[in-house]
């Protein structure tokens, strides 16, 4: 039996594109406004097709939901975590499972 998780094509931004745009915005910055962090994380959550990726974003979000600013390196690490979740989940797109 082959299990496949198709990724629907859409005109909406993908999680990967959202992460790339966020990285471009924080490049060279020391701090990032919390509002930008939350907006980006919510965009990632809304763009995520797969539940595992949504779970990772949901787990990260509370760490960025209060205060005024966060270190850019902390936000970048959160984006790294989401990107890894995307890569791991995508690796299972065409997995053969034996009964």
C-alpha cells in the first residue's frame, strides 16, 4: 500500500514562501517586533496543509505572543523548526507501507 499526501496547488502563499519572506525581512536585524513574529507564525499556520506542520507552529506560537520584541536569532530558530517540520513531513509523501 502506498500512502501519499498530495500538496494542493494554490495561489495562496506556501509555508516555505512565508518563511523565506520573513527571513528576508529580518536579515541583519538584531530584534524583531512581536507583532511581526505572530503575524508570520499565523501565516505559516494558515498556509500549512499538513497537521504535523500546524502542530509545530501551534507549539511555537506562545513563545512569541507577549512583549514587544524578540531576538532575531530566536525567531530565526523558530522558523528553522517549522522548515524542518516541512522537510520531515514531505519526506513521507511517497512511503510504501506494508500491511
